[in-house]
C-alpha cells in the first residue's frame, strides 16, 4: 500500500498533526477510499515513520539538552521549541519568522512523509513543524506565553527581537550548550592523548583506497544501528584516532587555518597538530544518517587555532570556521553539509 495515497486522503479531509493518524475517525476516511484493514493501515504508517526508538520515543524531533547535559531529540511541542526560538532570535537580530523556521528546521533533517503532511486546511500549505513555529511567532503571538518572550514589529514581514524574559530563556540554552561543548573538548583532549599512544604503537594512516571504501560504507550509515549503550556510560561517542593522523598526512602537517603556524616537532610529525571535528561529534544524534567521524569532517589545526575555535570570541570562531568551510566546501558537500546547513550549525554549536 502506498503511504502517499493514505496521506493524500487524510490531507484532503483537512486533519493535521501525527497524533490524529491513529484515530478511528481518520481510519474511517481512509477505509472509505481504500480497501485496507485497520491493522494494515497502522502498519503502513509505522513502516514509513522513523522508529520510535530512534527518536527517543518522540516524533517531529529536533534537539534538546537534557538535565545531564546530553543531546536528546525532542517532540515538537511549543514549550520546548520556545526556548530554542529565543536562542535563534538572540543570535540573529531582527530575524523574520520565515528565517527562524528555516534555521530551526535545518538542525534536524531526517523527516518522513508522515512528518511532512501538508496542512491543506490552512490558508497556505505548510508542514507540521512549520505550523508549530508559526503558532508561536504569528498566529498565537498575542498569547501571554509567547508575547512575554518576543518583541514583534507592527507590520509584515514581522521581525523579532527578544524581551528580557526571552533573553533569560536563550541564556539557559546557551549555558547548556556551553557546558556540553566543554565536556566534548575535554573528551577530545583525552582522545588526543590516546592518539599519541596509538601512533607510537604504529597505528599509521588510511590509504586513499581505504578512505574511499569507508566513504561508500558511510552512505548507508545509521547511528542508531551502530549505537552502543556503553557510549552513554562512557559519556562520549568514541572516535577513530587513525582518521586524525590520516588528515595530518593529507595536509602535510600544516594548520588548515594558517599553514604558516608552526609548533614543535614530535617523534612522528614535523609539526604538532590537533584534530577537530567541524560538525561536533556531540551533534551525531541529530544527524543519524551522517557519520560525523569521517575524514571529510576532520580538520587539522595547530593548538592555538584549535583553542580559538572553541574558546575565542564569536567573531574569532566565525573567522576560523568560515575559512575552513570555504577550503573544504567540496568535501563537506559530499557528506551532506551545504553552506546554509553549516551556517546554522555554527549558530547552534559554536
């Protein structure tokens, strides 16, 4: 049974939201048009949606930091979305609602046809995620829990800034993100230490043929299939130190931000470098179909530039980030990271 046909029937009747899909009323609409049992109807919907276990038991998922500072996926409900909208508005002054929706949706791209049901009963076609955000910023803006967070211009296209309460919520998100980034950096330095040990054991580097094979295998990557519960216990997702050393060989031991940056010789390399994942490993759960620990996402930096991209001012971070993006544009596009997506990644993770 074609799930597209089922969604067309549901859309035609004017219902909206995945919570409606399993209702008897919706099934009746479908049954009147298609010869399908209720059990088969549910099976078709479930087989065309991302498995609940891969969505932290939620649908329409983006990202959120839980109380333990770990990334989780969250359901598209207004309470959770508001604070992340505050964060986006804070980082993009006088942004329009359309621009907010675009930035927000770029964070998580693993949509299914069920998630993207057209809302044809509205004045214009929108999907579920669009409508949730639009409710906050436009349709239900005058409600106290929305208006208390955002200042909105009087004329369209509406542009937004934050109220004092909006800044408070954005700061909460900022603190959570920063705490998590610090954990990642600590884990990354621990891995650098492990990497030195492995190099001395003769770990070497990957050949071009091996890298191509890994690239082909990663086209079918599924983080949740590869996920090991021990990752949670260790507090981080393990990475392959051999990929970092391979990147160092590829760039002839030069810092990718400035090849003139010299450090010191090691027993292995003429110039000491550190590996950096441009799209952080902490974002892996938000990009489950892209293996972030791949050669295309690893950057070789001198210790000074590596610290700058983690701890520098926003302008200094962006200077290094943008330079790397431009020089590695083709590599990054190969694994699905275009410039618009990377701009949003910078806004959220840096």
